[in-house]
C-alpha cells in the first residue's frame, strides 16, 4: 500500500492505494499517530484502495476517535466492496463517507 | 383333452351295441325274407306259366272248332236270309207273271170281256185306287187305242185284290203298250202325268228282252215314295207278238231293311250284289245311281268276288281277315253276301282264350295276394321282432352302461375338485373295478394336493422372505447416479443383476476423504441367505477399514482376520479394492482372488491389467496382501466385474468368456460408464438368448476425468506468521485469476485469507512457531472455490466466538473480533473441524 500525504495548515489529506490489511495497516496507523497533531480536518481518499480488512478497520476506528476530539474526518471515493464492509460492520454509521 | 377335439360325432356305447344287434337281426331277417320271397315268386311263376300254357292250348283247340262251326252257321245263315228275300221277290214275280198271262188271254179272247173305260188322271180322285190313262206322246190318238185300252182295263180285276192284299208295299201297278198308252193303277192320280214316254225305260227293255219277269235294281222313286223296285214282265198279244209290259212298283224299303238288318255279330253286315257284280244294296251305299262293283280291286270283297259270283252258296275268307258268306237269290239273279270280320268269327274262341287267360290271371293275382299277405304278415312279424330286439338290447345295454354313466358323473364331480367324493358303483365286474380305481385315485390326489399345498405355502413364504432379503441387499449398494455430482474429476457407475435370488455379489464406492475415492467389487462364494449375510459383513468391514492414507494391503489383512474369526460356514470372498487419489491419479489397489480389472488408457483400448492376486478373503487366517499401484491419467477408465459376466452360458452351453467381453468393451471404448455397462449387459443378453441365467452379473466402471486442482487448484504451506500472508494471497489470487474470478469476489476472498491467517499467526501456536497449509479447490457447477486452512496449533473453533455489536458508536466500539465476523459475512460457507490434531477451517465462495 502507498500513502500520499498532503498537508495544508490544519487540513491533512491522505490518498491510499492498494490493500489495507494486516500487513499494511500498521503503516497507516503509524502515519496517523504521528501526523494528526494540529490537524482539524482529516480527509482519506480511498480511490486507489482495493479492500481493507479488520486491521484496517481498527486503524480507521482509532483515527475517528482521535478526530472526534480535535476536528473532523471524512472518507472519499469508497468503492462498493469496501462500502459493503463498512455496512456489515456498522462502520458506515460511525464514519463520515462522502 | 377337450371334448371338442374328439373324433366324430358322439356315439354312446348303448347306442352302438343296440345298433350292432339291430343290424345283425335285420340282416338275418332280410336275408331270410329275400330267400323266401324268391322261392315263392319262382313257384308262382311256374304255376302261372303252366296254367297259361294249358289255357292257351285249350283256347286254340276251341277256336278251331268254333271257326268251323261259325263257317257252317254263316253258310246256313246266308242261305236262309237269301231264301227269305227270294221268297218275297218270287211273290212279286208271280204277280206280274199272272198279270201278263191274263193280258195274253185278253188279247186272245177280246170278245169275252166287256171293255172298261179308262180316264186320264184326275186330281180329284187321289187317295182312291183308280186307273189313269197316260199317253206315250202327242202322236198317239186316244181314239185309236180306245178298244185295246178298254180291253186291257179288265186287268184291274186282278190288280185290285193284289193291291189290297199286299201289306201296302206295292206303290203302283201299271202296264205300257207298244201301241202308245199306259194304264196306271194307284191312289196318287195327282202325281200321274198325262204323257210319259216309257219306251226307253230299263225295266221296259229288260222285260221285253228277258221274255219273263225281271227286277230292276232298287232306285229312289221319282215321286219321293222312297226306295223302289220295279218287277216287270212282257205281254204278248193273240199272235204272241210283244205288245207291252206289265209292272209292279214295290217299295222295297222293308225288303232292303230286312237285308240290311242282318246281323251275325259285331262288325258284320249284309249286302246284295246283282248279276253284274254291282253292290246294289249295302248299308254303306247312297242311291246316286253309281254302284261299287265287287270285282273292283278296291272293294273289300275283291278277293272273294269269284266265289261270290259262282252262283253257289258258300263262305270265302280273305287275306284281310274278313269272311264273306254268300247265297244266290234266284228270283232276281242277285246274291246275298254277308261280310263278317274274322275277329267276330274267332271271337268265341278268343273269348275262351281270354276266359282261360283271365282265370289264369285270377289265379296269379290270388297267388300274388297270398304272397303279399304272407309278406305283410312277415313284415309285421319282422317289425315286432325288431321292436323286441331294440327294446331288449336297449334294456340290456342300459343295464351295462348305466353304471358307466353313474361312474362318469362321479368322475366329473371328482374332476371339478371334490376329491372326497367316492363313486358308489358297487358292481362286481370291470366297471366296479374301475370305480374302485377312481376312488383310490381321488384319495391319492387329495393327499397329494394337501401335501403340495403345504409345501407350496412354505415355499412361497420363504420366497417372499428372500425377496425382502434381496431388496435389503440391493438397497445396501449405492444406487443413486451420478454418485458424485460435485466431483468433476471422476465418474463412476455400477450395476448388479439380474439378482434372481439373494446372492453374494456386491460392489461399493465411497469417498475415503476429500481427494480419495475407493471402489470395491467382490463375490461371496455360494448363494442364498448365508452368502448375503457374509456379503454384508464383508462390505461393511472393507468400508470401515478403508481409512485415509491406510495401506490397502493392511486393510485386507485386517478384514481377512476379522472374517476368519466368525467363518463357521467356511465361506470366502473374492474382492478387488482400489483407491484413486484424484489429485495425482495414483490408483492403489489390492486383489483377493478376484478377476483382473480392465484398464483403458485415454484414447486406447480396454486391456486386462495383470494383477497378481492374493488369496481369497476369509480363506485362511494370516493371509498377507500386497498393495499394487498404477497411475491413471485423465481420460483413463477402469472396468471391474465378477465372474458372473464371463461365465454366463447360452443354450449351446458356450461361455461368454473374456474375448467377447473385451470385444464389447472396445466397441464401446468412447462410452461413459453409464453408457458402457448397459451396452455390455445388452450384449450378454443377446448372447444368452433364452437360456436361464444363474449367476449375478456385477460390473463397475470408473473414469478418471481430470486431476483435482488441475486448473488453479493446489495448496501452499507457509510459516504461521503475519509476513506469510502476502505469499498466500498471491498464491490464491493467481489461481483465482485463472478461474476468471470476479474482482469483488477476489477482494472478499483476500479479506478472508487476511483475517484467518492473521488469527492463526497470532494465536495458534503458543510457541509462535508452526506452519499453516492453505489448500484451494475449485468447483465447476456452480463456479466456486473452497479454501481450507489447516494448522496443527491448539484446538480453536473461531466460529464459536460471539459476533460484535455493530450498532455501537465509535467511542464504544472495540477494535477486536471483527475479523472472523467479516469472514462469515464475506464467504458463502464457513466450516470448522478439528481432526487428527489439526484445526481445519474451510471457507467456500461462489466466484
């Protein structure tokens, strides 16, 4: 998985490409843990993401909890497969998906 | 035999005996009757013939005498009749001769007589006898002849008494003179003419020429007074010169009648012939003035004419069977002839003859009547005898056949099933013997049927139970085809039959594990229930002991050991078992005394595969079996059977044999197992024809179609670490792409792999060291994949874990527990089992 990061003041945009699974989730987790300070608007672009597993979900849940405290977080360009996962796991209600 | 098949019309014995007796009796009677009738008839013929001869002779003699007598009678009769006529005629001739003589006297002495006046005819004086003067013609002067006339008129004194004395037959008396007058004396003055020239008359000339009395032939009177005859005599004057003629006209109707009435019998008549031969009076003639002459050859009397005209009396026969009796009449020179047919003359003789014949005939008839009467009496006796014979023979044969009929009714009753019925005929003869035999037979039949019924019922009961046993046995064999519809790698088909009775053949096939298919074909020695029971044991033991990975030699050794334990009947089983590894095509097999299988290599032909068989199962304790191995390639087929196939025989007692089997297998080399076995069966049936078949026919065919996982199938074993996940994902993804898996399904499968493997990597091995095997299998219909994860870690069933609450808020949610939940949601089927120290998790996903 590759992560393309764009920082503009309090706004952080991450474009994900590939798979977000057990082996790649720790990389995203590390990026978010280190880079969310001062961020008020987190934007995750899923256009290049094939799928994600429960490890990915765990990272997203953690990020959502952090952003609930300091700003907002939204996901864009979610494909059908991933949307289905969000729905069956209840994440569709937790996350802001555009 | 059916009643209708018997020959001819039904003929009861009674009728036949009666008919025979009757025939003999009638034949005897008829023969006697014929002989007797023949004798009687011959006797009758002799009597009649003699009688007829006698009568004939008598009649002939009598007839000759009679003929003579008759001729005499005729002769005399004719003379007598002629005499009568002669006498009558002679009287008239006498009268005219007297008149002529007196006239001559008048001429001689005229002065002695007073002249008498004669007046011309006067109509006033009719019906009074008067003299009338008739002149010859106008040349005669009355005055000139007055003297002569007055003189001759004195004749009236003679005429008057003659006229009145006669019985009215004289019509008129008259005289005619040469001098030219005529004095007519009669009572018909009205008919008398004044003048009449008599000189040319026949009687006038005849009398003048004869010089004596003459008779004319009878003629019809000119004045219609009937048949007339003139008797004339010449008058001579004093000088004896011819002076005239005196005549009497006699009506001869009576005279002729007296001649014509002469009757000498049937067919006879009389006639008068004059001196010239003319027939002047005859019953046949008509007075036309023409006469038939007897000298005319056409005359019947022609032959006798000379005799008749001889002037003698006599009798003359003719060749025409006629007799003529004749006698002269002197007064008139006539001849009286009597015509008599010979039959009349001979009639009395014939009458005698007929009389005798009649009497003979009467005798014959009397005899015939007697014969007839005797015949009728004989017939009556005959009828009585025949009737008696019929009645007697009837009653006799009835007495004879009555018991037979009674016996027949008894037998019919027995034949309808009433075997307890006993014939009641008690006669001490052959029929009685027959009745006793029938009674014995009925009793024997009854006993036999009772026994048979019991045996049959027992047999039926056993048969029904064997039917049930056979059905149970059949139902123990797998019989649903296709047997493994979700296994594209193999196709197996098997048949057993026709199971006529419970037998010991069986086949079996089953999955040993996911990748191994076992097939079994076996034959238990013997038949019936023991064989069937042994077969059940054998089948069960083989299936139970065929476990994954176990050496088939060991399996059979174990089965053999177990079978030998309880084999009190010393039965045995020939068996072939093979196990196919569907992934590799490796086919392990073991053979316990069974037939060699046929192997068809893809595109080739079926050939027996030489297998060294071990000893039969249950044959000997401790027998060792060695497993064989061959490799089947996709398209290869295996055909196995029992000896029932090769050992069927046809009606010529020929074995079906290996050659025929090989031929029919190869003729159907391209057929699927399900097509092949019926084809073989059809060939066997055609060979067998109608011959009964005793052994079971059991066949099994296995086709190896493709290796399991040949397209994207396979497995990978990696260390149970998180870093191994990409390798597994790559392995699976590569296979999925080959299977044209959709991207979405692939994503979900990848998620499942990630979740399951991360679980195993993190929790399975306490030591953190271990392996996990991931096996991927594909399915064709419907397209799906099956992925199995196998680890040897601690037993753990992830499916028992509770699903997370997906309705909580982000703050409330726990990060764990989502993995397996996701797997369950993303896959179509998830199963877990712990077996042989392995955690086996299998997921299935339609692609």
